[in-house]
C-alpha cells in the first residue's frame, strides 16, 4: 500500500473525473482515458500498477470467503496503529485496513439473499464488475472503500495491505497519536444534539487531519462508527454486533447520506470508551503537543495542453447573440447559443441558452460557430434553459458575440427550466452521444 507518486495521483484524477464516466460495451461502469494522455502518462500508470479500468468480477461466495480469510490474517494491533498513522503521517489508504479487517471478522458465512437493487441483504454484495484501480484510487484519496457498501472492496483493501508484512506497516508518530486523541476529544465535547454533519463540520474546522477535506473528515467519522466507537444501542457498530446490510442501509430520513451507525448517532450517545481502550489503549496521548510536520507543496508535473486548448474569452455579461464554448471533458468541447437575456426576480442575470450542433476535441472558435444549427435532445425534442453565472463559471467561456440565431424547425419550448451555467456541462449527454 505504497503512497503513489503525486504525478500518478494527478493522472488518476484526470481519468476518474465524473465527466469521463460511461458504461462500456459490456455494461461496466468505466472511465474514458483522455485522448490528451501521452505514451509517457500511460507508462507511468502501468509502472505504478494503477492501469484504469482493470476489472474483476467475483461471485458472492468467493468474495465473502476471500474477505473472511484475509481478515483472519490481520492482527488488529498493527491495523489500529496504521489507522492512527493515517491521521497525518501515513497514506490515507491505511485508514481502510482496520474497518475492513473488523468487517471480515464479523461477517458470517451466508447464502446470497437479495434485497431491492440486487444487492445481498446480508453483505451488500452485487454481481457487477469492479474497477480495482478506481477502488485503490479512492482509498488513497480519502481512506474510504473498506467494504462498507461492497465486501469485495474490503477484500481488496486487505489484499493491498497484506502485500507487505505487518512489520512494515506504518506506526503512528507522536503527532499522529496526539491528533487522534484530539479528534476523540472534539467528539466528546460536542453539544448533545450534534449530528454527524455538524460533527464533520467541526472536525473540518479544527484542521487536525492531513488532506483536510469535508469528505475526508466524514470518512474518519464513518470508520469510527462502522467499528462501533460512534454507535447507538439500536444501531451498533460491527465490534459490538454484526449488523446485516439491510440494517446498516436504514437512515432516519432521505436527507441522510451516511449509513448506520453514523446516520443515527448524535453526540449525546458519546463514545464507546471501552472499545477505544481495547483498540487504541496502547497509544497514550502525548503530554505536550508534538510539532506539526512542515507543510510542503508536492511537486506536481504540469499537464501538457494541446495548442489552442484554452479559448479566447470575451469578458462581460451575457448578451443576445453570444456563443459560449462549453468544456464537457478534458478532451471534448461543445458550444451553446444565447437567445435573450433577462434579470429574474432574485436579481440574477440569466441567458436563454441552447446547444449548438458541435462537438470538438479543441475549443471552438468564433469563426467555427457561425452558421452551425442547434442540437436537439436525443429524443428529438427541442430544449433550452435559462442559465445564470455565464460570466463566472469554470469551463464556460464566451467566444463570440452578435452571432445571428440559426433557424430551427420547432418553436421555442413552452417550458424552459432554470439553472446555472455549470448545467450546460452536466446535461450535454441528453443532447449528444458523448
């Protein structure tokens, strides 16, 4: 579980952008590799053992057996050490080993029993193919994907750790131990009514963790709950009692995104101090705060951009007849036409936009968009939208003004939705086969 070179993580970030996601010919959820990748980029990913779209597809019994056997090989003491080390000094992927091992130890042998959506009601297994590189990337990015929603992910996390002997696993520095105890103290001191989202915000504001992003903070809280340190009597963690997938999938409301136990926990429940002592009691809090590591910005290789990859932008508010280049992916651009402009009841300036029939690997030019017709939805229906933020949305650049409106055989749609300019990037798949 070696920390990937920052340049490798940067390449994976470009691949695993949501804009590159698609289902391949075999129905697998995959990601396009941008055509802007060089041969050196491909070789770098191959050398790191992180080639995108590396799929495996296990059966239910194989997945459960592999997870259980791998978990039996893990000593929880070095796994707990690695968990604490991931707070600051170690790669974030080491966070996943402890919850994955606890999942495998708690998981009973069982027959597949499907619930709604096709997943097993005991373990969340589903029969779809899994991209091993995508799962590894997410582990390195946030420490997640230990099997909370698929047992294969837990087995993969343990396999990555067991590739090296536990004696080589990271041990926490004094700073790691101090930060871990600070996280626990923060949770102990929250007002009783505090729920997970407020706890996540408090942890994020405390700036204790490395890679201090909200999702990273949520992953730490979810791991503590999954284990059982944050739990409720009705919704225990796995070191208290094995809870089947159908039980962990229940939430207090549709607005809650995290699974049980964290979905149900509030600060009035406190921490399971006995479990804290069992897993982490060998790591006493340092008497004084150890110095924080000196922050250094990782050297990150600049991505080579093809000539003309940045369109010339015409500044200013939208006007009728303006044409905007829309960056749909790293290597794909479209364009949209502004028919008219108005200010809505909230004082937001909006343009009535419609896609032009253009897709290009390079940004379109002002000369290129003149005379191009409109692009309807794949259903054949004409579509427009009122967009705000046209002059301040990343990936949306005005490239031409005073362009005559091309003709269209259908009238203006009777119902025109309202949104932001960013939706011109996200909704293009309704009009184009991307």
